[in-house]
C-alpha cells in the first residue's frame, strides 16, 4: 500500500470508530468510487493529510431534516462542503433535483461554502479541478501554514467584510452602499475604511476637482489570507 492508501484507511477507520447507528451506516454506504477518487486525486495532492475533512457528514436542511454531504472540511469557524455530482444521480426526478439545489442554497445561507464537483470531470480531468480548488482555498491554506494550522486574524470582522466586498465590486466600494449591505451606519463604515487606508489595504479615491472621498479601492491580493 502507498502512503495515500494507508492514510485514507486510517482516516476512514477513525471516523467509523466515532460513529454509531445511521451515521456509521451512511459512511459505509456513501464513501464510494467518486468520493474515494476525490480523496486521492484532489484532497491528498492538495493537502497531504485528511485533518479536518469529514466524510459523509451529517447536516440539517431548512426543515430540520438530516442528510449527509459527501465531505465537510472544518477549519476553525469556516465550513466547506464538497459534493461529487454524478450526471445521472437525479435521473428524471425533478423533485430530487429541486431539493438538492434548495439544500445547497440553505447551506450557503448558513455561511457554509458549497462546492459541487462533476464526477465526469473528476475522472477525466482532475488537474483542472485541483487547480481551481487550489485557487479557491489558497487564502485558507496560506493562513493555516502561517499559523501552524490555526487561523489568527490580523483584521477585525468588519474590516475583512469590507475587503471581501471591495473584491466582489471590482476592488472598489462606496461607504453608502457598504453600509446598506453590512447593515451598519455610514460613518462606522467610513471609520473602518480610513483604518484600512492606514493599514495599507485601502486607498481613498478622490473625486473630481473637489477631491472629496466617495469610494475606496482595495490594494491587496485577491487570495490574501487576511481576507478570511
């Protein structure tokens, strides 16, 4: 057995040992071909370990009903769901298709990052998926590498929200719009924006001849660990 096979077997056995009843049965049934392929071709190459990755993880939907996602990666207070999607998994069942989409939306509404991966692409072009996931997870990987596996925030919650908001809006934000989205007072947003200017993350953008400041520009990397 190679190192992947050894570590994967230990990983699955650890989770089986912790589970009972339906949760144990779900892992035995659910960790099939597609999930093993993801573990080998993507996760092992990306991480080199299975720390924090939970196979067949039980979650609840908006009705309080439990079901199992293929993988849940838990990193501090951050949650990532990975689902391996087979083209034929829904067949002609529109109800199941609709339910799966609703569940994905609900998880995202609970601040859980939801990532669906095509099984066909995983089989035929795993390098593409690996490259895209490396880009998505880069800030989190960098943060854990710097902090020995634990994320330590250099910036406060509102500061991180403002930086991410700026990235989503072509690197620029207006305090008036940011105040509406974050449900904070405009002057509070301006105070945080000025603080980010002092810290080198924002640049105040003067407008016209008056030079008044109506917007700020984000100066950092789009994959900076400071964003998480």
